[in-house]
C-alpha cells in the first residue's frame, strides 16, 4: 500500500494537461449533509492518508505569523525582572507585563486592534534560572474564543534568583513555538466557522474536545486528537515539531532526518517529540501521520 501511495502522489504532483486541483473537503462535497458525519470523516481521513487532499494550514508561514519570532526575540521582556510578585489575584512580573504588551502590540498591528488578545500570567512556583531549560519557560498555554473575541493565554515561569529570561538559552524560540501552536488552533476555529466566528460556533467547535475531557481527560490520546470538523492537536503538534526542528536543525536537515526515520535526532531536537514519548506512545500509526504532516509543514516553510 505504501508503494501505491507514493506512486499516486508522484502522478498527481506532475504537471498535467487537465490542470488538476488538489482536493479539499469542499470540492469533494464532504462538507455536505448527504452522508453521515462519521462516513464523511472516514472518507476524508482515507483520502488524506493517500495524500490526495490538501489539509495543511499554509497561512501559518505568512509573514504576519512568522515575523512574530523576530518580534519576540527583540522584546525587552527577555531582560525584564521575571520574578512573580503581588497579591494572588494580581500575581504578575515585570517580564510578563512587558511580554503581554509587546504581544498585543504585534497582534494589533497584524490583525485589527483588539481582535486577538494575549494574556500572560506567571507561575506561583518560583524557580532558579540554573534549574530550568527553555522547555520550562512556559507552564501552559491555551487559545479560546469568548464574547466575540480571540484570546491566547500563557503562563510564564517565575525566576526569582536575580536572573532574567535571557539567561535561559532558547526561551524566545520556545515562546514563539508555543504561541504559534495556539495561533494554529485559532486558524482551525476560523476555518470551522468559515471566517465568521461566534460564541455559539465556538461551543460547537470545542464540544467533542471538551466532552472527552481535554488534555487531562484524554490521557495518552490527547496528542493524537484529530477532528476534521473541529480542533486537532495532532495538527498543531505536527506544526510545533516542524518549528522546533527548523530552529535547531534547519529545513533540509530536518526533512532528511524524517525521511531517514532518525528518531534519535528528532527526539534530541524536538521538545514536543520528547513530551509525546513520555506521556503517550510513538509506535502508534497516528505518530507516523504526525511526522508526515511535520514534513509537509517543513516543506512549506
């Protein structure tokens, strides 16, 4: 079957006299109600597995998304005081406030003002810079839509030994990768809502995800959650792994490592890979699908 798939992909990638278009859910009419939803999903996943359906979010490599990396690298939050301070309900740090303001300035400039709001909180547990790596600099992140607006919330580490976040190498890359992960969730919802998001559509979008318990309730299945008509962690982690590999290996080496199935190099250069391996299983077919999508995102970069 794998040889057949490669043969078909080779055929459709070649120029042809009929000017074929790559299929999608709309031109295959898999967004219509004539078929049961489960049947539509089964057909769509089969066509995706054959490489016959366009399914990646190419817009994530537009400048309004990719320029965020440089914006974060140039932000003064890296040298601001990252120690948490204040009352429980007003717990923050100088670094969190600067990052919040810089992110919102950026989002206001590439979207419309107030369209997307960043909320940057601070961990209640203090840490020393020497005890953490870039993978510990964010303690959580989530995207949500409420009251007609988009929000991305992150939790920044509280470093109270007098160091700054700049003393933790790669922290800027990590923050970019995680926020990009959440921005892709936003794009998934915009696709689901056909560009007209509402609170009602958000509840529909997140319904199955919430009913399954979210990250904690889904357990080891969380990373592989993949709804064609809703949220997909499999998609966002594919994209995040691609960003991690780009930062550490570069495009060509990253693709070569995937082609050679060099799991050790992929593991060493992707925090998401290590996280998935520690909390789930990588011998599942869904992980192979994740790496396939990762490779597609790398090619788009």
